[in-house]
């Protein structure tokens, strides 16, 4: 499991990390998730994978907390996970057994998968949200969905897909989309995260548009836990205090 920082635009502080899977293969090296997640979904293996990711990421976040690094952790979940009626209990139990406050955990679900089984997704989301877990809509803008779930689901955060962020200065349509999503998120009091922040120019452009949180190679590539701490310590992005993910404070 690798981790990539999410950084507050206003303060430059790391408020959390996203856990991203890599498969260490004896012949192929690090196999990227794009090459095995969909396969795992089709093979019915995604759910046990998610449970492992959740447990591992929460244990890691607890270890960072013990070392004075008060950061949250985000885990990607698939629609299959939310269809399991025991999933919310598993998540909350995992928080309890690692002594992680549920508010320090964010679950990221893609817009595309939200539409697969809205009734079950809604019930699971509601339960998790009632207990304080943060919910994020990933790859925002790439699905075929309507905005209705923003009305009905207890969403805390939207993540602008890197395909829009990358076009911020080269494509006027991408720029208009990024600007509109930031405005939409702000008007709904949601935290707005931009992924794919690859350089200083994009960082400055997003900051001036009022985006809350940045994630991307400009800050740090996804790295193993030990390397991440070293990278953060040697950079301007380190945090040692409790960083808020409350949108009012972003
Ligand atoms: P995602 O959730 O949209 O994650 C963001 C992807 O953007 C990651 O790719 C990350 O490494 C990459 N990225 C971050 N910053 C930059 C940047 O500045 N430029 C560019 N070009 N890319 C950047 P990664 O790690 O290859 O993951 C790909 C996808 O695989 C993820 O997309 C997510 O949908 C899926 N995935 C990864 N880990 C898990 C997991 O544990 N469970 C599930 N269900 N899916 C996962
Ligand atoms: Ca994600
Ligand atoms: Ca994405």
C-alpha cells in the first residue's frame, strides 16, 4: 500500500493521505492498480482487498498518530463493498480497534459506481456518515450521473479528476469545468480536492479559483509509508498538529 498526501491550499499543511494499492509482482515489478482493480472486481475479489486496505491504512494512520503525525487517511471503496450489509460495521469496528476517530477516515467512491446500486449505497453511506466517517465523490465529473445524489447522500468532499485539472491552462473547456466544480462544491459547503496537481502553475491556478485541497506529483508521488514520512519531513508540507478537514476551516 502506498500513500499520497492531500494538502491544504491555504496553509500548505498535509491534512491526510490517500491509500493507493500497488501489486509487487516477482517478474513485472510494481503493477499499477489500473491493471488489476477491474480484474479483481470481475473476479469477486475486490471486497476482501478493500477490507485489507482499510485495516492496513488505519493501522498505519494510528502508527503515524503515535509518532505525532495527526493526519487522516482516505481509502477507495467499490460499489461491491457497500452492497455488503456488514461493511459499515466492519469499518467502524476497524476504527475502534485502531483507536482512530471515524472523522479521520475518508471513503472515496467514484461517481460512476454510485449509480450502480443507489438504494444500498445510500443506506450504507447514511450509516457511516451518522458515525462520523467522511465520504468523498471521486473522479467527479467523469460519470454519467445527475447531481441528485449531492442532494440526497451525506457527501463531505468532491474530487476533481486529474483529466480536468491537467487541462487547466491548455484547454478552455477543462478550465471552465474546474472553475464550475469548485464553485459548486463551495456553494454546497463541500471540501473540494483537486487530483493531478503536477506543477506550481496548476497549484497557483487552483488556489486562485478557491480550491481547498491539492493532491499530485508536484507535492509528492504515492510512496510507501516510511518513504512518505521522510519526504514530508524534508519538504515544506510536513504537519505535526491536528489538521482539520472541516470545510469551514479549509
Ligand atoms: P484514483 O482514486 O483517481 O487515484 C488517483 C490516481 O492519480 C492515482 O493513480 C495516483 O497515483 C495518480 N496521481 C496522483 N497524482 C498525480 C499527478 O500529479 N499526475 C498524474 N498523472 N497522476 C497522479 P494510481 O495509484 O495508479 O491508481 C489508479 C486508480 O486505481 C485509482 O484512481 C483508484 O480508482 C484505483 N485504486 C487504487 N488503489 C485502490 C484501492 O485500494 N481500492 C480500489 N477499489 N481502487 C483503487
Ligand atoms: Ca481515489
Ligand atoms: Ca481520478
